[in-house]
């Protein structure tokens, strides 16, 4: 069941990201559902799931972007791994902590990505922070918080986490 | 507030750690090979993902069609009137251009110029946009199985759209002319000065490396120079809106408004073979005439 859900996420995230989300932008920036999904999977299911799903999601997304595939796969995979490690250290996770965490993590990824991609000189770090990283981080945090709230209201997350990490 | 169960199998942790280390070592030691592995294995994954992508794009197009046909009809009358005026103007220009083309053909025949081979074009539909925020790209519904390869030029009848940067079996990614990471060799049509067109972060384009003595001015059209693979000479790129000449600079640059609005493009043509001479052909001595 878990593998099926991961498969649906990996295959389904590309159409949503490339067809639906361009209509839901903030200052021309759309959220990165890959970051949100990988963080939540890492937190709930642990570092192995986070790493593997992260690599697959990053790879799938970069197949349909000009972004180079290694950067996409490594960044998302690393993010899933770190989210898994963070999930293990947490005693409890409130929605506020999750939203703040997503904001910080998405910002950090937004700072690392232009350096890793070696973009044009017009797209310097200052430009990246104000024009992509910050708006994207805000959107990611809001969407992540909403998904978490939905999960929290529908499922017993404590039980889900315990089962996933067993 | 909930408690996290920390009972995690140590095997999963070990496997995750080993995989992470292998991945990092792979990136550090064999980046090129890893890239080709990802590209190679990505074929089936890309094919699999292209199905839901096409399905979602189809639903999106239908919704957009209904919206365009019934809801967004306000202001059509004024637009129609304006288009009719433009059509009259273009008819007049078309007549003049036909005359010029006929004259050029006669002169070319006289000078025994080699006729430029017409490129083969593949029509494709736009089914999506870039999955990230760092590049300005569009996704096409045709891929390597249709003969599309990286570095091929993409145009509409109005002008240049961009260049293919990545393909799967059934899709292709086009880096738009307005992306700062794109570079196309351009030529100012009136002055014949050459330069490099690259995108800007504001969604426009810029012609760089124009000679200082050039008398280019706003309103001049910029076309492809045909010096770079993918685009034959003479395809419209944009119109100059501003010239930037800095003190002590070696070159001028010009701001362009692209001929094609990349945000509204729905169908494109991929230039499959521009029949440009390769570097070897260009550098080899000319063949003697029989």
C-alpha cells in the first residue's frame, strides 16, 4: 500500500506541478510540491523512505524541467533524509513547528539550488532570495500546513507514524 | 500534540545511510556517468509520467476552451476591429514583401547563390510549463520518438520560441527565448550587426555585443543570424525597445520585446533539420566545380 501511495505521488506530482500550479502563482512563483511531499514523507516514514522518494521525485520533476537531473534528485533526496532524521529527534510536532520548519527548509533549498545549477549572472543570490526562494517558501509552508492539517483531521498520525517507522 | 514512536528498525537506518553515502560519492566521483545513468533510466519513467501529464493537460485545455469560448468574450468587438486594421496593414506589407522576394530570387539566381535548404518542421502542442521556478520552459507533447532532439530550434509562424534542452520518448522541454540561460545568435535586420540574444529576469530579451559603431535604434527588428545550430537565418526574434550604451564599454546592448509571447503560446513548430554546414564542412576547402 505504501509503495502504491509513493508511486502515485511520484507519477502524479509532475502533471500537478507543470499544468495546474502555473495558474496558482504568487508573484509569478509557484509552490514546489516536491519539497512539501518529501518533507512530510521523511517526517512520517523515516529517512530511508524520505531519501528514496526524494530522489525519485527530484528525478521525475527534473525530467520535465531544464534543471539538471543530479541536482534535482540529490537535493530532494537529501531533504527527505534530513526530514527523516529530524522526525526521529522530535518528541512532538505541532502544525506551527511544521509550517516554520517548511519555511526554513524551503528557503535553504532555494538558496542552495541557484548555486548548484550555476545560473546566469543576472540570477544572483539576492535575486534568488527575493524573487524565488522567499515566495516559494511561503507557499510551501502554507500548502504543507494545509496538507498536514487535513491528514491530522482524517487520520491518526501518531499511529500512522508508528506503523510507518516499524 | 502527539508523541513519536522512536522504535525504528536499525536495518532501515543502515540502508538509508549507505544509500545516502553511495549517492554522494557517485555525485562527487562520477557526475557525468551518474547523469547519463539518470537520463538513460529516465526514459521509461518519463514515458510513464507523460500519460497522466497528457491527461491533465487535456482536461486543462478543455476547461480553457470553455472559458475562452463563453466567458472571456468581453472586449472581443474592439479586438476584432483592431485585428481588421492590422490585417489591412499586413496585406499591404505582404504585397511589398512579395515584390522584394521576387527581386531577391532573380538576383540570387544571377549571382548563383546556393539556395538555403528549407528545414523540416514538426508541429507540437504545449502541454505544460516548467516544474520548477528556476527556468522558463514549456513542455511539448512530442519527443525523441518523433525525431525531436536536444538543441533543435522551436518557432511559431510569428517567430522564435526557444530551444529544445531535454527529451523523453514522448515529451520535450523547450528553454524559452526569455530565459536568461538561453543564448541565440541574432542579427539586427536593418544594420546587419550581429550579437547574442539572451533572456532577462523580467521576461524580456536582450541583444548583447552590438558593435559600438552600430546605429541600431528602437523599432529595429532582430532576427536569427543562422550562425548557431538549430535556427536558419532570418527568423524573427523581437523588436528593439531601448539601446543601452555605457561609458567606456566595448559593446552596446539592446532591450528586446520578443515577437512571441511565451506565456500564450499553445502550438509550436520544431525545426528538425536546418541544413546548416557543420564546423568540419565550413573549415574544409571548397569543392571544385565540375
